[in-house]
């Protein structure tokens, strides 16, 4: 089995923690998770987390 490296961000503000709900059509749809995702080839963990957080923020409906 191949190893997949992933990152996640745990973000605290004013005694709240940011969590996300997976899209219903995705694997484990409806489950709650911290924002993050897979690290791409040639990408550092920090770069990956930055990319994933920006992607999450841009897709979020408030």
C-alpha cells in the first residue's frame, strides 16, 4: 500500500475551533473534519496546508 502524506490545520479563535463538513458526494460525505488535504509532489507540508486553507476559504459559503 502506498503512503499518502496529508496535512490539516487546527485553527482556534475566541474559544472556537474551525471544522469543515465533507461534501455529501465525496468519500465519507457529511462527516466533520479539520481543513486540510494531500501533500502534492515537490510541495512542503507548510505549502500544502497554505494551499488547502486558501482553497477552503475561497469555497466557503457563509
